[in-house]
């Protein structure tokens, strides 16, 4: 009996409520027409700010097309409206008193606020993307990952439960472990009308990589909650979630100059091994993250940003690595071990360190890392002034770690063959890098797209994925990459899931694939 029921779940009605007002005033709307991808031409039927599950459900039930949004930090145009009613989650901002190993939060809580509330009671939520202004609901919907995914995994691993408003306004309380696919039968969702939605379980094979934000999750025996995580607003609106949390770790940040890519890859490989030993209790060097900034990325950063970090601009072909080291035992032993790894790899300079407790020092180093994307984005914005068609053109590639050197070579040779200026940075401990085109005009953007597509095909052939953490959104290029990854049959399986849960194609239409 239990087995028969395991793939079935019952939706419930939200409390009865009128929908929240839908603002159509241009002065209010204008700040919701774009996301961090800065794709032009966003337009919306209105924007609403539901303050409760009941208001969100009522809005969704009555609307004909809805785009749920968080902080609009999407890099894919996924949070740029195209005529939808924008459902801003920002008023769903409740944080229940955190304690133990979980916390219940509203979808509209920015991660920065969440970390502040958790820090006050010595807790921490690990899977934070580099941009900590992102909202909890947005990060669940994109299965966001970040620097420390290497140790802690992506958002998916940290979601115990989610409350989701379905396309008809019914509410689903999905708790991990309670609703699982069985014998490849579809999930069954019983609506409050008595109708039963048959939601097929996709059968395409996901690449074996540490992070992936590439459409719907698929695995035999999968948990229903995993279908919603990473679905980019297309299957339901997340209104609340229960997140796993841990005791706040003490952390060292270390910035290291490497002579070149070869040395940086060698250091990262050695640090990964040290970390894996530490996780088995066999060493002191518990590295949670290694971030990489290549020569060209560092060149884009201003002298001011270097001096604010108290770091000298590196010369020649140097690249930089920024480490997060968690201290579980003795800080001195971890630092001693770090020094021997660096010496063995031939690293000449001493690292810049921010020791545990030196939050200001750590922030200075993290700000330097953050200056990389913001400096490159500023160059793109400047080019856009002269050529309005110019837009951010970047890859979000992940490869199995043993293909890392080869992948860096691939990014450089492809971009150079296409005669493009570029910069590369990212979460190197996961094999996840962001080759970014630095365009001067639209022709660079056009050739950049060709280069990214070519790189993506080679990355897929290496067993990697071209959609590691930012998602697919409404970007034509990223939708093409999704097709490259799973083929037409895979996309058709995703569309079947969408049709089952949202037959009127009401939620985030045009995200992931065309309606
Ligand atoms: C400087 C910078 C650095 C970044 N670094 C990283 C990084 O390290 N790792 C990473 O993964 N990403 C990164 N990103 C991308 C971005 O921060 C993430 O994709 C983030 O998860 C988006 O959250 P958001 O709240 O801004 O969501 P939005 O951008 O508002 O929305 C993103 C998508 O989720 C859907 N959505 C939002 N809220 C809900 C909800 N409650 N229910 C259902 N669907 C919803 C939207 O419809 C949209 O499709 C970065 C972005 C910037 C600007």
C-alpha cells in the first residue's frame, strides 16, 4: 500500500484571499523590466507583491501568464518579463526562528539576510552563489551553486521541503523523502478539484558533474522535490522552503599568485586531494573552495580595486586563486600544510591571508574576486553605449576535474581562433569556469556566440555540461545549449513534464524552451 502511494501527492487549497494589487504604474514597473543579463526589451503586464501564500495562490489562479522573480540577478534573462504579470516574492520574507539543523524561510529572503539571522545563533547556510543578494526562491529555482559547492554541493542538497503554488492556484507541500518515482510510473498529483495530474519522470541521463542547472532533474526513483528544484519558475512558484543549515564554520581566506595556468591547475589538484583527506579526518587542510581569475580577467580590474584589497597587481602571465579554508582543528596546522602544498608546486609569493575571525580582511579579498565580473560587465556596458546590440556573452561550463587543463586550453584556443578578446574566471575546484567574451561591437557578440556553442559541444563530449549553475532562462543561446546537452528527445521529455503541470503554459512561459 505504502509503495503504491509513494509516487502520489495531494495538493491543498490555500486560504481564501483576494489577489494582491497588480501595479501597472510605469514608475513602479520600470525597475522590474530587466535582470542581471541586461537583455533589452523587457515589458510586463504589471507587478504584484504577494505577502502570503494565500495572496500568491490567488494571483497565480487568476493570471494568464506569471513570471515569479526573486532578486532578478539571473544571468540568463530568465527574470526578464516578456508581457507577463511579474510576481515579486520580496514580501515573502519571513524567517522562522532558526535552530537545530534547519530553518523555514519565505522565498523572498535574500541570502545575505538569511546568513545574518543564522550567524546570530552560530549557524550557516553553505550553498551560496557569489551574489548573496539572490533570494532563497531564486536560488532554489536555479539550483544555484557557488564557490564552496566543491565541499558542500549545490542548493539541491540543502532543500528539505518546499511549499509550491501550482499553475491552478493549488498548493503542494513537498517534503524530501515523501514522494518518490517508482517503477518509472508518472508522479501523480491530486488537485483539489479531484483531477489527477500525471507527471512523467524524465529518462534522459544527466552528466556526472558536481553542479548542473540545465532544465528538469531526471533520475530513476527520483524525489518529486528535485523536479521543482532548478525548474526556473516553469512548474510552480516556490513560496516557502525548509533549508538544512550547519554550525557556522571558522574560515581562512587565502589569495595566491600562480605563475601561470599550469601551476594554478597543479595547486588546485593538490588542494582538492588535501581537502578530501581532511573530510575523511586524515588531515588539517579543509579547503571548501578554490576560485580562479586568469591574467585577462585580472587585467580588467582597476588599480583601485587592487589597492582596496591591499594586493599588488600581478605581473606577466600570472593568474590568481582565492581559497576558502574551513578550520575544524588547529589553524596553524592548516596553514603549515597549505605552505607545503604551495612550496611543492613552486609558488613563489607568500599568500595574502585573512585568518579566522578577520571578517574585514576576508571581505577585502572577496571584493577583489567580485571586481572581476563587475569590471568585465562594466566594459560590456560601455560597449553597449556605442552599440546597443552588444550583450553579455559568456559560458558557464563544467567539466570532470581531470579534464580541467584541457578545458582551459579549449576555451582559450576557441576564443582566440574567433579573434575575440575574453576573460576567464570561476569555481575551479569544481571544474566550473566562465569564459566571457569582452565584446567591442555586435560582430564580437555574434562570433562570441558561435565560439560558446563550439566550446559547449566539446565540453559535452568531455562528459561535462555547458549549463553549470546559472540556468537556461530566456536566452536563445542557452536554450540551444540545453538542446546540445539532451537532444530533441530530451527537450520533448521536459515539455511533457511542463504540459502535465502547467497545461496552459502560464508559468514563466518561454523560460527553458519556447512555448
Ligand atoms: C555578480 C553575480 C554573481 C553570480 N554568481 C553566481 C554563482 O556563483 N552561482 C550561481 O549559481 N549563480 C550566480 N549568479 C546568478 C544568480 O545570482 C543566480 O541564478 C540566483 O540563483 C538567482 O536568484 P534571484 O533571486 O536573483 O532569482 P531571479 O533572477 O529573480 O530568478 C531566476 C529564475 O528563477 C525563477 N524564480 C525566482 N524566484 C522564484 C520562485 N520563488 N519560485 C519559482 N521560480 C522562481 C525566475 O522565474 C527565473 O527563471 C550570479 C549573478 C550575479 C549578478
